[in-house]
C-alpha cells in the first residue's frame, strides 16, 4: 500500500532551472515578472505575503515593488528567492518553494505562521494559466 501511494505522488517535481523561471507568474491580480538579468517586478503583491510584519493578519493591501531574484536548487528548499529593493518590504528575502506537476509550475509562498501550517497559509503564483480550481494541498510536501 505504501509503495502505491508513493508512486501516485511521484509526478511532482521540485526545484526550478534558472532558465525556466524567467517570465510571467500570476495569481489573480498579482503579477511577478522575472527578467533574465536577475531583476524582477512585482505588481499588486499582497503585503501580508512575507512582505509585512504587521500585527493585523487582515492587512494585505497590495503593493508594487522590484528587486533581484535567484534560484536556490542547492539548498533544502529548492526554491526561488526574491530580494526586494529599496526597503519595499520589511524583509530582505521572500522565499517560495517550487512544485511542478500536470504541466503547471507553481511558486508556493508561505503567507504567515509556520511552514507546517495548513495549506491555506500558502499564496500560489502560476507560470501559465492558473487552473480553474486549485487543490490547496499542492503546496504541501508529500
């Protein structure tokens, strides 16, 4: 039984080659444009997604900012790292895990709390067309 369940989850790929990261990522009104020169532009980014340490969990006014990005496939997270510039965020680093399956790449950005929290704590950006209905567990590790 365990072998069957492991096979069922094996189509998810983690990590992201740098060349595949370049381009547009989106979720609703939020856009993340990753340029080949290592810079990015974020538009309508929810401020409570690793950008603000405001005590009010509902303070998610969208903001626009830019900075630099890199892919860290060598670390334990195998993720995309954004470095906001000019103090746009209260953090110097926004990390996102990468999941690819069913022909769709996802950036899973943890919004608040512990990474072991529920799937609803993830903000997901998609490369390409987002699915009509998303399985919120897609960002969790299996």
